[in-house]
């Protein structure tokens, strides 16, 4: 029987490889936690805590109908708080996060399903889309530096959206940049 040599386990994996893999697993988990935390903060209109997920110099673009690009954490917090207060309740669901690490930088793409309860007889609004994020390791953790929302479709929102680039998608009618789904039950 051959004797094991080297500083790693007998499987041939070196200790440095294991540490690097563990760091990547921890980084991915921390990034997904940041993405989830954003939804918890938004659904509670806790815009005073957005520094937990965004950098001070963040750039966020939720589409032309939501004011386009916002630069800076204070500007983002103000616009989110103002927009969210018109709803009685919201629920944002994250799924399918794909994270790519590059040292202290990362990108993430994740799906979002967002429900917005509108008071009164107006139907609740729903959105189906993707967030595309750039993140950086700062202040002892991961923070979003750039965020862009692209929409696959929606119901009962009266604003224009940036559409997900999808081969074979018909161009929207002139002057429209959204895919509006028919009302439920039709």
C-alpha cells in the first residue's frame, strides 16, 4: 500500500483547495442572504436599513416607469419608501439565484415574483422578472453596488419596464416597453 505524502488528505485534494472551496461556498451563501434580506427590508419598508444590502454609491435601475437609474443609497431609500407607501402590503419572492464569484467582486442573477396589494377596488399588481446585480465585498460583508431589474411580464402595473432580452420575443408596440399579461381568469 502506498504511503500518503503531502499536506492534504489522502483524496489528493490539498488543504489550500479545501479552504478556497469553503470560502467560495461561504461567499455564495452570504450573497444569497443579501439578496433575500433586500426583499425582507422592502416588504417592511425598512429603507433606513438598506445599507445592510447596498453600498453608499450604489446604482439601481428598476426601469423607466420606476424613475430609471437611481444613484446613491439616500436617493434609492427615498424613492423606494415613497413608492412602497402607496401599497397596503407587498411580498417579494426570490428564486433561482446564480452567483459568479471573482475575488472581492461577484455578479448575481435571480428571479423575482412580486405581489403588491393596492387598497380599494383596484386589482393587486404582480410582477415577474429578474434582478441582475454586481456585488462587492465591503465593510466586512457583501453589498450590492449595481442592480438592474428586467421584467418578463406583469399584471396591473401602469408603468413601463425594461424587458428581459429573450430570443423570439415580439417587439412591444410603439411607445410601450412592457409585457402586460391579461387579467387573471381570462
